[in-house]
C-alpha cells in the first residue's frame, strides 16, 4: 500500500481526493490542512516528513484569491512559490513523488487556439506570476515532479463559481456575467479521479500536463448552463470585461489542450456540461439531506 500526503486538504481538489481514494484500496491517504502542516514553514515541513512514511505528495494548497493577491502579493508568493519549494526539496531528498497543481492563468496573450504545455507563458497578475514561479521552483528543486495546469475549478466543496451563481440566481432578478473570457470549467471530482487512476497505473510520473474538462465556453455560457439546469428564473445578461473591472487581469482565452495527458495515460475526460450536471445533482442531494 502506498501512502499519499495531500497538502491543502480542505481545498476543492483536496476534499475530492479524500472522497475518491475510497475507491482505490492500494492507497492510504493523509489529509493535511494548515493546522496539521504549515507548508510555509520549512522546518515544520522537514519535521513532518521525518515523522511520516510518505510515498506520494500531492500539493493542493494554493493562494487562489486572484484579486486579493494584487494587494497581498507577499502571502500569494509565500504559498504559491516558497511553500512549493519546501515541499519539492524534501520530496526530492526522500525520493517521494511530488505532484503540484498550477493554472491556465499563466497563459495570457492573443492566442486563440488551445494552449499546449510547451506554449509560451505570459502571466499578467500577481496570482498567475506566483503560480508560474511556483512551477519553476518545483522543477528546479525536484526535476522529476509532475505539474498539472488546470482551469476554472469548481466542486461540491468550498466556494466557487457554481455555488455563487446558484446563490445569486436565487436572490436576484437579473445578473450580468462576462462573455469575453473563454476557457473550460473543470470539476475537481474529475481531476481527483483522473489523478488517482493515473497513479494506480503508474508512479514516478514527471513533467508538465494540462487537465480540464472537455469543451469550451465563456463565463456567461457557464452561468447560463447552471441557470438552465436548475431552472432559475433570474435573467442573465452578457457583458464585456471592461464593464466589470477587477483588480487582477484575467486572460481573454485560456483553453487548454489535453492531448498529452489523454494519450499518455489513456484518459477519457468528460465534457464540462456532463460534469456540471453531476455536481448540481450532488449539491441537490446535499440540500435534501440537510432539510
């Protein structure tokens, strides 16, 4: 049996991994939130790894408040870069497989076709830059690590776009959503199951990979699908990003090409609408069980 340490265990992917691992009896999982392991403290990281037998470390910890990062850059870099270096170093020292998640936001240029892993990065926000530098430090300290860039993550757990749209759609008569930012929603449930499926077949995976659900949409399209499935009466209006200014710039197009991960590990990736439906069904069941 292999022991997987999941850092950032209370995040969306971390929570989904804990649920998914039940289906993989060859793995035992240690779920570490910040209270159990503060990955920003190098000595704490070393002590924890000395005290535990770990075969695989999946880092799900991240500073993901994109707009707040513009003001809190020190905290963003501490979590998205420095802490990643601590984990990568100790994993390299102890010959532990290290897996780390990054973001589509590292791509921010005029390209209008899906990005491949080797395409040029051009981050234009503190969040995106800190995530890119986190990738760089991970590869520098642990060249055999695996990094997965993903996009527009949502889940049954935590705070995310789907839950925000459900709340606002129930509260308001009209809602404006940007239509000129194009990407792909990614269900954390799918990421978790795909990663555990990969690890069950092969360990010591190295390199950079993309993972998102299949298909393409705007944030407006995503919101419209949520409202359609849930039959919310709220009127949805498409607006341009310039009419909804935010502290951090978002890429206008960040669709990811997944051919590398699909062919390398024989993955079948669901379409984003099918995964959205699955998530909304889980949320409905959760609401019913609480009522």
